[in-house]
C-alpha cells in the first residue's frame, strides 16, 4: 500500500463530500437564480437588506451560521420541529444537514456569479422581444437564460467547490460523524488530532486542493466556451 493510497475511511469521506456538494448545488441553484434575478432587476424598498442578508454568510463566522441552522432546523428547532412532526424529516446530524450547511455557505458565491451575468445582459434585446409580443416567461427562457448560462455554470461550480471545503457550519450543525457527516474537511481535521495521522491528513489535503483546482479550471473553460458560442451566434 503506497503512501498516496486512500483508505476505506478516506474514500468514504471523499464520496460523502461529492454527494453532499452535489445536493447542495442542486437544491440551491433555482433559489440562487431567482435571488440573483431579484437583486439584478428588482426595484423595491428592502433590496439592500436582502442583498446584505444573502451575503451574510461571507462575513459571519461559519460557526455562527451552523448554530443558527441548529436553532432553526434542529429536531427541536423552529422549522425543524415542524418538518419532523408533519413530514418525518430530520436534517440535523445527517448528510442532509451537511448539504444544507454547505448550500447556505456557498449561496452568496452562486448568487453573485449569476447576478453579474444578468447585469451584463443587454436589456434592449429583452425589450425588443416584448414589443414583438413575447411574454415575460418566453423572454426569459429564449433570450435571458441562454445569455446567462455561463454565469449559472460558473456559480454552480464555485458553489460546488465551496461546498467541498465547508467545515465550520457543518461541524456545528451536524457534528463529525464518520459515514454520516464526515466530509473531507472534517476527516482531515480528525486525522490531525490522532497520532500518526499526518500522512493521511496530507493525502486529503492534496486531494482537496486538486478537486478545487479542477473545479475552478473547468468552470473557466466552460464559461469561455459558452461565451464564444454566444458571440459567434450574434
């Protein structure tokens, strides 16, 4: 067995991280696009408050976010108690809670990427489509959405990469349970606390860096490809 050979526990942490991150992106993407649309195009009194609320996870300590999730979504929490009583759903101390924590922490990055894409769209094209009789939904799906696809892809991949690295909110909300909530960062933290865990910790550290870099490079390549395709069509 080589020094870079992953053990069963490490592979389990890797698989759980990928699973949690994928769900975090899938669940938050529709809300991220909608929120970005509201912030980019909306004109209402509470816009600045909503903008600050969306970006709050970027400036608050992740432990604070995890504690708030525990208060709200725990089994005895304000929302968690209702979910358990009426739907039998428990999100605290399992992978669902880990996905929720990752989604909350990655949400600002997703929204920002999509919002920048929306703000770069020429609204004259949308106005022209409306004058030709297209309704709001048709304008969005036939003109706006294709133009912001690079931003959506970039936001989704950034959120995925951020979810892979989430630690503070996750360990506070769902603890560090092997096979249930122990993602790559939590497994790495555990290995730094045990004797002779340096080699395994180094493996997970390198693996985390490689996955994050691959996600960022892929995001850039896909975004550029879509941008070139759209320019070619125009």
